[in-house]
């Protein structure tokens, strides 16, 4: 039996991970729910049992096999070394460690060899938007070599936690009643709006998230496809990433071959216009939903050299499923759990 700690268990990501573990092959693990001091004493449900969140102290990571950091970046940076010193394998879903020496950005779904992971102190499960984009490009490159790719990524409020969702909700309500809007998380009007920047006083930064996406896609690529041109947009939605992606092949390719390449694992190719991928359609889904549009060759309508993809994914679901896949891969480090 493994012992698993979730640091940041009260967050949206922490709660989604708790449920995902209960549905996985790690369901028999002993769970320890941890968070910041302000969340101490909060009641959570684990299966049929009720448990209480504990603040992180000197003994929190004792005999813990895997520690998932799901809270703020500051929480991860404050305690990840403590978890390592206790002998725990660290999986950082906050993304704050992606530029630390020896820490790898990973998604086992992309087929990167595991060997290097056996010597790393911690792993950053790749950002869900980066995983979605990498899956699409990795599948397409199997059909034909790629010349270039570009993507516009629309980000939901839940990517920045419950406070961002609450502010989007309150902005929406206040605008409908002609009142002033709160601007604590976003220093801008996010409701009914699309933005590439959210103000200097904002608690979140689209520029930093966009840079992280580029790093993570590049790490998952390992040189297998060209660098992707990328722009991040804040969308007025609560859950789910959506993507507009343009891909150009080195030469025209059969449209049927493109469709077959997209009908792979972790991707659900939508063929009907009535079932267009959307942030609502992906709720609770493990796969990336994608719709294909082609620019057909004028001389041969069965060929295309450039395609457009409209895709969507559940950001919380994809993030936790990828993190669990990383943990299951790294079980090689722990043939036996600490709790016997």
C-alpha cells in the first residue's frame, strides 16, 4: 500500500485529484490531505469517510511515497524540498518547478522514455493545454512531416483557482445589474470579454502562463515537431480549454490519413457538426475533443497541405489524469509502498 499526500487539497485541482485517485489503480493508497494554515480544519470526504485537512508541519511527509502539489506556487516552493528530504517522490501540478535543475516536465502519453525519470527528484506533469497541443501534433506527425503549426489557446477561469472563478461570476452578476465589478484577481473586465492581458495589478499573468506553455510543449516535443507559434487568450468561461490550431504539412497528404492519425488514444475526433468540441462538452472527459477542417488541394480534393483544428479539453481532468500517469510510471522507484 502506498501513502499519498495531496498538498493543496482544498483547491479545485486538489479535489479533482482526490476523486481521480479514488477511480484509479491507486485507490487503495492511504491519503493525507494537506493545505495552507488558513484551510486547516476544513472537512473533506474520502469515499465513505470524513477527514479533516491538516496544515503542513515538520512530520507531514513522513513515510509518504508520492506528494502531489496542487496549490499555489508559493506552497510548492515552500515545502517541496521538505517532501524530498522525507523520501517522497514529488509531482508538481502547480508548475512552479519546471525550471529547477533536474526536474523533468512529463506526460507519459507522449511516449518519451522513462529512463531519465528514475534519477529525478521531482516531476512536473505538463500543463494540460500543453498536453492537449502535444497530443494533437504528435498524432499528426505520424501521418506526415509537419512544416509549421500555430495555436490560439483560450483559457478558463478555473485554471487560476476558485478565487478567479468567483470573481468572473461576480463580474457577470454585477454587469447585469449595472454595478461596479471586482478586480482583485483580474485587474480587468473578464466577463463578456476576451483578453490577451489582464492588467498590471492582476494576481495572475497571461504572459507567464503563455511562456510556461511554450516550455512544456517544447519539452514534450523532444524535437519531433517544429516549434509552435502560440497565443494565450483569457476567455469568459469557468472550465475547459479550447484551441484553434493551424497545421501545415511539408507536402499534400490524403485527408483520410489525417483523420486516421487523429483517431488515436487520448483524442476523440468529432465528425458531426452537431457535436462540435466545446468547454461544456469536455466536462468530465479524459480525452481531447477535436474537429478537423481542411484546405483542400485545388487539383485533388482528397489531399490537403494545411488543416485547421478546433479542440477542447477539461483542464482539471486532463491535468490530474496526466499527473496520475506520471505517478504510475514512477512506481518503478517504489516497488513497495512505505505503508506495509
